[in-house]
């Protein structure tokens, strides 16, 4: 069965491209490349080439996806992403200054705290193990925040539904559904 190298979904024979990811599938029996599933960043093409060269030297698998507006999204394995973001954040000015003068001025003209890195982290700290950590990307923070509200939301809605069904005597189904929602809401992370 052909398998998508990015999302690892398996498809029936004859599917050459993953409908979700848009990448070619790997035929059955061939080894899958290392999984690349976390966005390292969105870069100016000149700097994306430098970032890809660093990844090639270290033997880290990546995908470089060209985007509209002269940008390149680089995706790596989640195991390496945070360390790479921290290292790039610390050494970004050196990477930019290694460009030719004309290219460097073109990148610097884009502005920003890390010119040429369009979604660069804005803060960093040292964790308890002494490792440099950089802030999460904005969309990752939004996803984590959304997951934190599911549990309390199910608790509240389930309680209301169960009380409504019990109080009005309309249906045991409302009560049962409400109790199930409360039970699920208790076990979801907050």
C-alpha cells in the first residue's frame, strides 16, 4: 500500500499523491524517509538555501515548500525543531551577514527582528535542564489554547444538557448524553 511520507497515511494501490499533504506517496515495500512534521520556519529563499545547507550537513531530513510571495517553508522532524530554532535565533545575524552584499541588503530591506525569517521567535529562555528554549509559533499556541477549553466546555454543556433533560422530563437521551459529555470533559486536559 502506498504511504504518505509526511502524514504516514496509507492508501490503496494506484494513489500516487497524498490528497491531504500534496506530496508523492512512497510505494509499498520501499523504506519511508524520516518523518518531517514540524515547521521550522518560513524564510526568504536566499536564507532558506543557507538553512537547507545546515540541515544537509547535519543529515537532518527536511521538506522545503515554496510559498507565494517569495517565501519558503522548511519542515523538519519534531525531534530537531526546537533545538534548530534556538540555534538559528542565536546565530541568525551571522547567517544574514554571510550573504553577498546585494543579497544581504535585499533581505535586510524586508525588515523585522530577524530579517528574512518571517515567523522568527520573539523571545527565548533557559529551561531547568540548561537548554535554550524559544517561544512556540503562533499557530501552535492557538492550538494548545483551543485544546485547553474543550474539557471545561464539555463539562458545562454536559451539565446543562443533563439538568435540562432531568428537570423537564423530556427524554432520558438528554440526560444520558449530558452525563457522557461531563465524563469526557473530566478526562480532557485543561
